[in-house]
C-alpha cells in the first residue's frame, strides 16, 4: 500500500465564525478567495468542516459520486434530502447549500418554492442552488421572495447537458458568452446571493466576475472568479468515473480504500485477522461453566 500523503490540518480553526451571506459578500468586496466543496454524507461534511471551507454544496453530482447514477438527471428530491440532512448533521460553520434536482423546480414558481422549502425545513439547508438562466430566473426570484437564499449556476449546466450538446465548455464564442452574461445578470437581479460558473473560458469568467456584484464561484472557469468549488470525490480521488479536465486531484483515496479493503480480505482469508488485540476475553471458570451449560442444553 502506498504511503498516506501528509496533508496539514489547519491549526487556526478553533471557533471559526459561521458563514453568513453578509460575510460572503464582504469576502468578494475584500478580494478574499471563497472556498466551496461538495459533500454528500456525515463524514464528508465533518472533513469539510474541519478543513475550514466557507461553503458546502450538497451537489446533485452526488447522483453519480455516491448513488451510482449515470448522470445527475435521475436523482430524486427524496434522495437529495437524505444526503443533505446527513451533511447538516456534520456541519456547523460553512453555509450549507442544497442543489435542487432536475424536475423539482422548473414547472412552476409554486413547485420551486415547495421544493426549496423542503431543503430548508427537512434537511436544514441555509440556501438552495438551481441551474440555468431563462425560466430558472423566475424560479430563483420566487424562491428568494419566499425568503430562501438562492445560488444560480450558469455555463455548463449538467442537468440540461443534452440540450447544450453534451458536457462541454460553454461561452466560447462572443455570442454564447453574452448569453452567459445575460443569464448571470438576470439571476443577480432576481436576487441570487451568488453564482456558480461551470466550464467557461477564464477570460469570460474574469470579465463577468468583475461586472457582477455578487460572488462568483468557479469550477473550470479559471482563477479570476471570487472562489472555487470542486466535487469532493474528484478532489480526493475517490470517484472512478470520468473526471473533468478542471478537477485537480489532491489525493488518491480510492486507491488507498481498495488497498485497505484488499488487505483486510487477505488477512481474513489467511486467518491473520482478527488478532489477539481485537478480541474480548472471558474468565476461564466462566467459559468452562458456559461450555458445560451448553452441553446440558442438549
Ligand atoms: O452538483 C454539483 O456538484 C455542482 C457543482 C459542480 C457546482 O453543481
């Protein structure tokens, strides 16, 4: 098994202040980079908490990374709520954002508000995220007016990747970049507190980030956005599926996990586990009495 890389655990996180929307806006104003990561369960939430990130997204990428679906499209609201509630129980400080799954908000403002309310009431999310401009702008505004903070998501929007021609970078012509710009401005005007830019050219992201008042969190959008987001399983090397070009790996945990389980299996098969240090003892008199009692049972 390869040696575990030594990643320094932040030392200055004894009682960090909980992230709030005003603090997030302040970070943009001060030019302080915002760190966001996805999480899908209690341990990944605890890791994000301890590592001191600012924002945690229960992304519908969990459909693929933890639920085994081929895309984000099939995941249900119930499944997302279960993941989000588990993350909530592991999180204190970062702002928790729940991703509204495909088909749970597009049909009407009423549907969008009802789904967003479930993420807040049942899973304890602080905010929700939805994808695209167009009709999603109205849905975002409706949810904001219902009192729930909304994060927008433009560029490559995986829920509608088929309509975009596949999982490919967006905004690579002036016309498409202007469409991304119009959607972004409309989402800001609808009251979104922040936007995700996914897979758009760095130069487009740079111009738009400077133009927008709300924080922009990039994934595959270059270094000029106000913050970055990565998918937990991509950044730690846990996921076996396709990893996009923009997903930098900071660990190879999948290899370590396989090596760990394979070592366990090998030890069980050759009788090396459990060893004396893993077992409970019983007083010899008690053991003998038990054995005799067992014989008497017939
Ligand atoms: O679902 C997800 O993980 C996301 C991020 C890529 C922003 O939407």
